C-alpha cells in the first residue's frame, strides 16, 4: 500500500498544483478560441483530485459533514491539527498525588490502570446470581441463533456499516471493503465465516487500538478519559453479523428498563 501510494496515487496536493499549472498554460494558448478538449480533460482531472483531497481531509479531521459547494480542505486540516493538540496527553496525576510527565511512565500508568479496570474481580461467583435470572431464550430462538452463518448475512452486515468510521490497526475502513467488494469478497467471506462458524480468529484481526477521549476539559487523571476501542474492519463485520442475527429477539429477552442496550447493536 505504501508503494502504491508513493508510485501510483502520489501526493494529491502536488498533483493539484501540477494540473493547475498545466491548465493555466493551456488556457493561455486557447484564449481566443474557447476551451479545448485538453482543457476540459484537465478540468475533470482537477475536480477529481480536489474531491480526493476533501475526502482525505474529511476522514482525518473526523468531521461527518461537509457544506455543499465548499472546498474547505484548509478548514479540515486546521480542525484535525487543533484536535490533535487538544487531545494530546502531556501529563497525568498519579494515585499518590504526584504529576507524571515522562512518556515511559505515562505509558506504564495507562497500562496498569486499564489492565486493572478490564480484569475480572477475584472470587467472583456469577452462578450465584444467574440462578435467579429466568431463562428467556427458548429452544426455537436458540435453534435460529445457532444455525451456521451464511454469505448473505456477512454481506448484509458489511453494507450496514458506516463507511468512514475510524479504522483499526490495519488502517482499512468498512468503506474500502464496500467499494471493492467484488475484489475482496472471496477472502473476506472465507475469514469471517471461518470464525463465525466455529473457527479461530487470527491474532492480527483481533488487535485493537485504544484511544482515550477526554470527558472534561484539561483532564488530569486517567479516570477522566473515555476509552474507545478501534477494531479492525474484519472484527467489526463479525460483530455486526452477530448483532443483526440477535436483533429480532431483543424485545423478548431484554426488558424495557434495559432498553438502552438496543442502541448498542
């Protein structure tokens, strides 16, 4: 992908500058005889490159909207840079009250904090609680939930996903797989169905980026950050397929008091 970006796709801004330069030269020759075929072709190329630049800046800035007709690449660039500065963690307060600035110690603090947060408590006995929870999943529901996943379910899950959400470790969004589905379909189906129908998930697919989003202005402690997990696209397809299969039964197995869970899927 790096080679393709460097040798084929190239720098969008450099291509825009090059096309603009060629366009000015062409217009100088065609000043009194109207737009030539080459000028029209250059205008098409310029429009395509500007659209690419907007798309790239839009994804980088994490803005989900764009005003009609605007060419606001500078706005998106400034928005992304300002957001990066605001979210950068320069220091954190330790449990003992000391303030930590060193990058190595900050990483160690974060690792210890979330390892403790996501670890199960010792001496837990969930069976003591589960024995008082009535059985809600019937045999018929269980049979429908257990039957093997199909290619149609995987494809429906993929195209139900937002195309430009933040990518995981692999750097690919769902939009890449949607756009090139005819090319990647066979391999994606093999990987996803292999896992959903009883196989193992590769460690590379299961790798996740943990992003810390501030809950308050100028956060000083790790508890003041909201952890967001950025999963790889294949992992998201698996999760979405399972969620879509479970959705028809949610009203029967989740009470109204727990209705907030509907938004998860």
